[in-house]
C-alpha cells in the first residue's frame, strides 16, 4: 500500500438524479484523471456530496453513467465497488478499537489473519497512529479520528478515494496541517482522490483540479488558477474570490446578454477626468495589506482594493473618484 | 434574597410532606419486609437462619431456578420475536411497519394474566390449535405445558418492550456508521450483526432487563396457568395460606427485590461505556432498502404470524366472554350475552371499585409526581434529588412485596373502631399509587422540562410571587403532560393485580383485576371473568387513546414554548 497503486480514472456522463421533486443533479458530465486530487467545490445544497455518494453507490442516478477505470459501476452495490470513502463524521465504530476499525474491511474480504495484521499495521503506520491501535475512537482527538478513518479506508487498497468534507470537523489550526498531510499521502499513494468541500481555500491549496458546482450543475472545471483567472460564468467569478459585476449603462458599454466582470485588486482609483467609471466613495475599510473602497458608480457599487503603503494617500468617504481598469483585466461573461 | 427564606420554607414543607408520604407508604413497608426476613420468628434478634431455611427447602430452590429459567427463556423468545421485526422496520421500506409499531402498545393494554385462561383454551393440550393439529397431522404441541405455558404467554406479551427499545436504538444510529461498513465491503445480515446490533445493544439490554424483571415478579400469570413452583407465586401462597407471621414469604420477597436490583445493576454494568449516542451528524435519515417481491412476501408472513400470536389472547378472551360452553372444541359451542349481563349486574361492584381506586391513585400520582418534578427541576432545595430516587425505587419493588409489606406494617395499626388499617380499601389505593408513581413522575418531568424557565422568570419579573407563578403559568402549561400522566397511571392502575391480590380483604372491596382472577379460577366463572377482562381491555384502550390525545395536544401547545 505504501507503494503507488495503479491509478484509475473516473468518468461521469449525463447524470441526473432527483429526490422526490428536487432535481439534485442535472446533466452532470465530469472526467477525473488517474492519480489526480480533484475537488467538488460549491455551496451547501449544490449536489457535491450527492455526486460523491453516487460514485460510492449510496445514491442511484436516473440517467447517465459512472465509469470507474472504464467500467460502468451502476450494477454494483456499495460493498462491491472498491471505492474508499471517508465520511464527514468519520463514522468510526465506537464499539471497536482503532485496529478493529481498520481491520474491518480486510476481514470482510476474508483475507488471512496474518495478511490482515500486516496491512492494519502498515495503514496505521502510514497515518502515524501505530501506538493507538488498542484505543477506542472516543479516546482520540478529532484529528486522530480523521486519520483512523483514512487508514481504515486505504487499508482495503481502494481504486479511488472519496473524501467528504474531511476537514469540516477540525478546528481552524488543524485544518491547515491536516490538508497538507492529506495531499502528501495522496501523492505518495498516487491514488485518484475526490475531495468534497465548500471552502475554496481548501480546494485551491491542495487540489490539482476543481469542479465548481451550483444547484446541481457543474459550472466549470479547471485548475485553481484557471478558474480564478478565467472564470467561465458569473457564478464561478463571484464564488472564487470577490468580483465586480457591471451591466450596460454603468459607464462602460457591455454587449447584450453579457456582464463586465473584474477583480477589486485589478482596478485602481484615479482622478475622474476621462474615466468612464466614476462616483463618490461610500465606504472605506482598512484590511492590513490593502485598503478596500466602495465606490458608487451609476446604479452599482464597485469594490476597489489598493495596496496599503504607509504614508500613502488615502481617499475619504464622499471624495469623487474614477475607477481605472486595464483592458486586459476586463472579462465579458454571459449574464 | 430577602424573600428566599419564606419561599424555601413553603418548598421545604412540601418536600417534607412528600418525604413523609413516601416514607410511610413505600420505605416503611419495604423495610419491614426486609427486617422480618432477617429476624427470628416471633421477634428474636437479627439472623440469617431464615435464608438458610430458604436454601435448604427444595421447593423454594426449585421455584427460584424455575423463575430464573422462565424469565431468561422469555427474554430469549421475546428477542426472537422482536429482532426480525426491529430489523425489518428500521432497515427496509416496509408498509407493514405501522402495524408493527402499534404492537408496542398491546402489553400496556392487557397484562398477561388477563389472557392466560383464554390462551389455555386456544393453545392448551386440548385447545383449538392442538385439536386442529391432531386432526390434520396427528400431533400435539405442548405450547402450554408447565413452565412452557408461562414462557409462551409472557414472551408474546412482553416482546414489544424489547421491540420498542431496540427499534429506537437502531433508528438513532448515524447512517454513516452502516454506510462506512458497506463501503468497506460488508452488507446484509453480516453488516447488521457486526455494526448495527452492537451499536443498538444499549436499547436491547434496556428492553431485555425490563422484561426479565417483569416476568420474575409476576404472580398472577403462573397461578392462572396452574404453575405454583415459581418464586413470586410462592411468596403469595405462603402469606395467604400460612399467614403473615411466617418468615418465608418475607425471605422470598427479599430475594425478589434482590433479583430486580441485581438485574438492573447488571444491565447498567454491561452498558457502562457503551453509550454510543451516535446521533445523526448531517445528511438525512436512514437509507432504507426496498424489499424484493419475494422478500416482501416473507416479511409479511413473519409479521402476520407474530401479529396473530399477539392477538390470540385478545381474540380468545373475546370468544370466551361470549361463549356458552367451550371445551374440547376449536370454537365455543354457542354464544351468549349472559356473562356481560352478570358482570354488569351483580359483579358491577368490581368495575365501580376499579374506577374509584384508579382515579384516586392516578390523582395522587399526578399531584406527587408534579410536585417532585417541580422541586427537583425548579428549586435549589437540598436533598430534593432524594425524593426522585425514593419515588423511582418503587420500580424495583415487586407488587407482591409491596402488598406483603403493607399487610405486615399496617395490620397492627388499628382504626378507632378496631379494624386494622391494612384492611381498609384506601390502602389498596395507596399501594397502587406507589406502584404507578414512577410513570406519573416521568410524565411530569417531561412536561416541566418543555417549559422554558424564562416564562416563569417573566411572570416573576412582572410581579407574580412563586406560588402565583406556579398556579398561573406552570400548571396551565403542564396540563397536557400531566393529563397524559394521569391517564397512563389510571390505565395501568386499572389492571394492577399483584399488590392487590394480597391486600383485598373482602370481595366487596375488590377491583376488577381481582374479580377477574377469582372468576377465572373456576370453569363456571370463566365466561364472566373473560367479560370483565374485555371490559378492562376496552377501558384501558380508551384511556391510552385519551393519553395519546392529551400528549399530542400538549405537543401542539408546545409551539407557544421556547
């Protein structure tokens, strides 16, 4: 298990799924490459966890296919899929020791005892919990519990690893170190991994690629930087970082059916002469490295972030200012 | 805090009054029983000789092991009935689930002794089922032979206690617990055995220990099935045939209390550190699997078989109450209303007594239960927790023991006219009230816990005194819950027998359950006994419906609370 496994790709094609009258997944198409760490990112209720559960076999699609390593998994029940899932609550069984928890999947596969013991020890070693084999889950910290859940899952040498909001039950400090550990482990194993989160920072920092989801649809797939630099639509633009969105009539002409989008830190404040976007400063916030201004331009309020320099000139509320914008930073996205 | 003095004086008076009541009518009788068991006959010093006698008497030792065997086997069979039903209703989409849930109320509606004779007629050696089996297959099955009969009857009566507790525990397991096991390759019965069942163990143990104690303490069911060699019946027989001076009845009583306490202690010990409160952390309810048509048919077959068994005593009782003659035939020879005419005519005293006793007992329970709940939850009175503990210990005191204790403790206390206190009917009421107090107490706790303290603080802030706050805010808001407690106490009091059996001195003071027991002893009285049983079941069923209604209404009224 410490040696890299043969990585497997995941194809999701034309998937639709409803619970009662709620259409949870709408025509989802995705392709996860072998060996990559891939994030499903979106606000709660966007269908990301449902999509994960679909891959694990805990939900059934009405249409479409899920292919693991090129094979349709629809006819396989959860216990025959070899898809390792780490649950949001970890779901460690409180009536079993750590070692028993990790051994469970191997016992279900009727492996010889010696083999089971070897692989349990290996998995616990991998997550640094060898000394805790005899403990009960309740005697471990949140971070340790999470590592047990990971060890339990990778012990069965799954084809792919699914992580459902793995950091949500940890405190803020732990999250940073645990997400690095997860990334390191995933790299070492070379295991195709899907990481569900609603936190863009988590997705941006450790994932190779991200699928941004909203209301049951995949809005865009790409590397963190691609998504930030070239959002394909208004949702992605405003979900990843903040964005100013302007329509026609705010000073700059915008083609019909489009919106003008730019990041607050790409704009600068200027004098009002010859600048199409201008108006009074309505609010100012000091954020440390930057100063954020709200400028009322026509019917819209624009955010502008300028680097803070000590002794630099600051605008005050009520000042009339222009908002200057380099043309290469202007994006025209479908409304 | 200038007011604190007068306020806690009132509370202290109330607490003392309750303590006095519990002391006189619960602690003293039980302590008397224990004391007598450990003293030499005729008032000597403390001794263990009575217990040695008990251990040397073959009859008692045999009775003890019979009781252990019957209780344990009842738990085994009750589990065998409850497990598949719990699994079915909590893990599958099954339309019959509602049907199974209603089973939970049946043992409350009718205690096992009521249907004992009817079950003899249905399942006995020459009962309907065996007559038919003999005719078709040439075999007879000894369902009701000796101890088997007690086990059979108790198991089909008490398995819902295990079912209800186990189902609740199974429903409370975080579904990720089982999904994680599926994800790692486990499924079906193996998954149930390795993950769901161990996690639901606390619920199972709670139900199983309750069943064990209830069966161990039951006097009337074995006696009506003509099984005398069990411990609780022996206590009753000893006291009623040899008299209240014979120490053996007391020794048996102490053993009964010991077994009840040991059972509860053992179950607490087993459960120590196993409180897997795995409440749902995110993500919907349990995923239930759809049954395939074949599985569904099997499931229905199981449920219908169990339901038939459970309803058998009720159906048998109904048939018996309308039967002219019913023996050596699958069904009665003819039908008549004469039994009802009889019990509503000259035996109507039983019904009147039951209504009187049960209302009085339930009234006492609600007042005392409500007061204890208030003192414990809303005051800082030192020692208030003791009232709760004292009242709750009534659960560990078998009815027959309480009855014996009353007889011994109060027989020497004479009324002005010379009749002993223990011979008055009011003593029956008090014994029933003590027996049912824990139920009313729980209901009162639940009702009071649902009321936010800030509602009372608001009243005090606007100038109401403690007493007026209780009267104008607390009691009106608790009404629904207290009413439910009253009706539940009333219904269960109406069929209370084991304490009553000892305390009834004359037929004119006897309640319905006693009348039923006496009538069922003779073939001539069976019809009338069954008619009383049907009336009792209807009475209790109506009460249960009313209790449900009251509870529902207070649930709705809770919308006002915070």
